[in-house]
C-alpha cells in the first residue's frame, strides 16, 4: 500500500488537494484486477472457455491469463471478452473486443452474439469462466427476439436521463436481452460456469452486476414494464408487447445453474477500506459513511457539506469522510458532466467556501459519465477564484454542467481508463481551525 504523508499545519492547499488525489489512487489500485487473482483457479475442463464483459473485463482477462499460466501451464485457455473503447488490455489467449458505453452499439451486439455462439454445444466436461464487471450490460447488448438495437438504445438513453437507480435500469435491460439475466449460462449448460465479479452496484448483489448474464434472475418482465411506466418512458409497441408476453428469465432453481459458482473479486468496500487504512496511517481520523450510497447526486453533495461543517466544528485533528456507491442525475439541462462532478458541485455550492474543507469525487473506472475525466476536486480557496472568474455554481448545476464548472477552475481529474470499476469514490478532508 502506498504511504501518504502526514497532514500538518503548514501544508499548502495544493498539497492537500494532491494528498486527496493520491488517496484516490490508493483506493483504485486496491481493486485493480492485477491484484485480485491470487487464489486457486478452478481446475481446467476438457475445454476451458473465457467469456466476459465490462470496463474491467480486459484487465481481468490479462490477469487471469497470468494466473492460469502459473497454475496450469499445460492447459489450454481460449475465449473472448468485450470492454469499453479505450479500456482494452493485452492478452495472448483471450480475444479482447471493444464496444460503446454507456450507449450500446452494433459492436457490442456482435460481441454478445459471438459469446452465445462460443458456448453453444459445450459438454458437462467443459468449463466456462465468466469475467463480469460494471458496464457489461451496455457492452453486451443483444436484443431479445423481435426487438431491435435502436429500440434498446432509445430506452437506455431515456433511463440514463431519468434519474433511475442502476438496479432498476438493469432490471429493464435484463428483460429486453437475449443474453443477460442468466441466459448466457443457460446457453452454456451443461458446462460448469464459474463467474468472477467486480461489483459496481450498491449492495453488491451479483445478479445486478452487468445485468447478470451468467446468474439467475428474480425479477420479471412485468417489473421492467412497471419501471418504464413509472419514469414515463415512451416505448415502442413491440417493446411493450414483448414485456407483456415474454417468459421470465432463468430462475435460481433452474437446472442450468446446477454446479455453477460466483466469486466476488472486488467491491466498493475494498476501495474504501484501502483508503481508510492509508489515511489512518497518515494520522487522519476516518469516518466511512457507507459503500452503497444512492440518491440524487447534487442532493447527496449538499447533505455531505452540512455533515462536513458540523464535523469541522468539533475536530482536534484532521478528519476524512469517505463514501462510495452510485448516485443518480436527473438531466434537465444540456451541459456536460457525470454524477461525480455533479455531486461535487452540490457539495461545493453548499459549503460556500467554508474554510478547512477539501473535496474529491471520482468514478473508479476513470470516466465520469461519458466525459474524459474521472471526476474533480476542490479546495476552500477555489470559492474566491470562482467569484473572481464570475462563475455561478447554481447556474452550472441548473444546466447539468459541472464538468465545465470544474474545467474553468482547472480542477478536473483526468486519469484515463483505470481498467477496473467499483463505482464512485468520494472523499472530504476536514481540518480543524488550527490546521486551515
């Protein structure tokens, strides 16, 4: 674990902001696939096939290859995974495909078709290793029979703008899919399926990660239809007819899952724990609010601002407030930004330049929404810089334009793809009066 410097009274604001960014790097490194395949792998099958999808799937494939070579140097290993454009990794045995996220495209559709073809005809002596991480739902977007990719794209776009939580979005995705909701595992039966997961969903329910292509489902098409109706999302007649007549996804008691296993490699709690340990080693008191926080991003930021001010007034030494999860953004403007910068702008606006409070929020995959930044940070003196530049936090929030706001301040965090994904990482550093 990287050692962080102790925080002391004569540190500059720039040094404290850098300290927060170093802390975020510690959190991300703790959940990177390179560090996760340390245990024994399942024994090879007559044929061992790898499939997978998600922002971390390529790095998972590369790490699996290395571990496989060490444990089973004579055993074959083949397969294919699909990841987001720019999130690929070099593999020698496993083919890496790239497709669009968060809006699915035809390459993701082709990748899903190829996975179903690859697992067809396997026997009980074969093994399928599934590498599943967040983002996989959009990346393996194969419409259910009778539906089209443009129909799924329209629904996906509307859901992303609606403010719906990821659990509800993925419920809809499962029931419009030919591969999600356990259908990939059903297609692989009678081969055994071992699924390795990196969780990006609050609560870490395995069936929700990438809409559970290899895991049983407990929701129904009627649930999906109710969600679409509740958010007033317009759907094509063919979509409505499908949800009204489609059979349920494979259920937990389905024979297709007999003997299958699912193993969680990493989750948001692991990233927060790494950050907590590093901060405490640097002499900072830490409060972890939870790894599964949801809700409207700007509103959560405002609530955390009030908590930080209350905390500051009682401190005797530096403190850190950590949280993870996945917030939502109800889009009403036409600006640029993701949920992490929107959270941070809500936090910044409510603080109003409060002394001694620093903030950071990133998406651990390195991409906040669909922009090129992981997130952003701020220091107390950014309030006066904002005023001198004539910027209005309220105006930028009203237009969902937090990316541009922090861009004007030079406070965007750009890491590029990290090739892992446990979702949001938020940190608020609070200094007592003597340490401002």
